[in-house]
C-alpha cells in the first residue's frame, strides 16, 4: 500500500512538472524589459564585440554569470528568447527535484516528496522561466549548493571533502549570478562562532563551513581581479550594492524599490557607475545618521512589505497577462495564498524545532540572512524568491510530520484555528497595508 501511494505521488509530481513546462511554453512570448534588457544587452555585446559592456559604457553594474549564460546559448543556437525560456523551464523542473533530495536528507522520503510538491506550486518558479531574469539560474545553483553542503555536513568524513568543495564552488557561481549571497557564509560563520562561544556543539558546524567558504572565495577571485585591473577598486562581484543601499535609505524612500528622477543625488551627470555606487553608500549612511526616526520608520515599512502577500510587478512583463488581465489576477491570488500558507507554517512551528540539529540551524541562519538583507537594503517581492525556497526546505519535515499525523485538511484547519498566532499574522499584515498605503 505504501509503495503504491509513493508511486502515485511521483506520478502526480510528474504531471505537475509537465504542466509547468507547458505553461512556460505558453508564456514564452515575452521580450526583454528593464533588468532583462540590461542582461540581454551585455550578452549581445559579448557576442558581437567580445566586450562585457553595455551601451552606456557600464561594465561593473551587473553580476556576470547570467549574461555569460545568455552569451553561451546565443553563441551556439543564435539569439532566441523562447529557447532561453525553455532551458530555464527545465532548470526550474530540476529545482523541484533538488527540493526532493534536500527534503529527503532533512527527514526522509515523505519530507522530500512534500518539499518537491511545494516547490512545484511556487508561482514565481513557474512564471520567471518565461522572463529573461537571473532568478531561475540563481535558485538552481543555490539549491544545488545547499544540497552538497548538507552532504558535506552529514557525510563528509574529512575536513577537505569533495562535497564541501562542490558546495562552495556552486555558491560562488550563485553569487556571480546574484550578489545577494556574497555575505551569506560570513554571516553564518559569525553567528556560528557566537553560538560556539555559548555552547560548544556548533563548533563542528563552524569547521564544516571553512572549506565551502574558501572555495567560494576562489571562484570569485578571477572576476574580482578582473574588476581591480580595470577600475583599481575592490569590487568582489558588481558595483550595485551602494545604489541599492541608497534606494532603501533616503528621504522619501518607501522601503521598496524607489528610484526618483527628481532630486536624486545619484543622477549627477559627472557620475560614472563607480562614483555613483560609492555615492550611494555615502548618501545612504548620511541619511541614517541624520534621520534616525525616519530610518526606524523605514525599517518598519520594510518589515511590513516583507509580509506583503502580493507578488512582484515583474509579472506585468508577461505579455499574456497584459492581454488577459483576469489571468494575472488569478496568478496573483495563487501566489498570495501560497505565501500566506508558508507564513502560517512558520508561526505555528515551535521555535525549538528551528534549532533541533545542525542542518536546521543552517537553514534557520539562511532564513534570517535573507530577511536581514531586505531590511538592510530594500524589500521587493521579486527578492523574496530565495526566502520562499528556504522556508519550503525548512518547513518540509514539519509539514510532513503533521500531514502523517492529521492529514492535510485537518492540519490546515488546525493552523487556521490557532487563532492567536494566525490572528497576530493577520493583524500585522492589515496594519502593514494601512501604513504603506497612508504613507504614500
């Protein structure tokens, strides 16, 4: 009976993956806009001139791996956006399968199956393959790195295990795709050291982190050296961090992406990309020092936006959604419902479960890191995708245990009827919506 149920579940997953692939093909009529246009410009510049530089002469503002990914495909198959979308759709399917293996390592096959199903249902991982954006490639590399890191922690018998090296190598590639993970390993190492100071148990986890961290640095070094040769400045990945910092810390900021055309000190004509990035840090820090009350309000705005269930405005780039707004609303509602479900899982799970073993400590630290990153810079739903994936990995074993105990329907209603925690979540979201709307 158990074997039959397992076969049926895998069959269901297979059907979901085929449907996902079909949806991506259906949505694949999109042309590059905004950030997607920047990636496409860099890729075509390398294709035609062999130089990593956009039309404005910028060569440091974008991390290199996604334009190189596009360049590699353009070089072999020619410039074909639908082909890119199809390849990204296959990567998205692989992400779902990686979720199974990560969940299985956390707490057995049942957890793996549930993590896979939940990842299959992430609306963003269905929509973003049809856009020329770096999210899918990043999540693929990030998830694969986490899987190898788990193998390194659980199975690596030696200090220099190949699992640890592979994990660091892939995390380095993920960082060259999106620099959001640049501070992830240092953040985890610092908190693990603090934990080891109080309790000696995390010391083993600290030792396990050293090799992946070294390998990550080795992967970044060639690009960092290239940047130094050209600019004579230390730029580990891309010169965009200061600009993003200012976006989240200036007078009139909303806590989300905010790039005003009027009164923007970073739009001076004599600024190049490096001086603009440095000015972003300068003006952002000056704002924090000079306006502590406004800064506290901004931190609150970002926290409320983090709870916002609505998906990113990037969905508006999907041509099918522009033609049929009704479909767009349905997708938004599905995305919002899924985010609410994940938040409900987070608040109903006992706090001690987040630190029950080394792997859960690791995922909890990663979760805190992604939250802190949005508070430090700015909060936008597009940047919540790594957060969604991390929550799925972290909650998979908890949900599978409750599912086995109660069944889905009973678990869902028990969670909803846990009125104290659910009520706090709803009140915070309502308060956040009111604050954000009235502050505009």
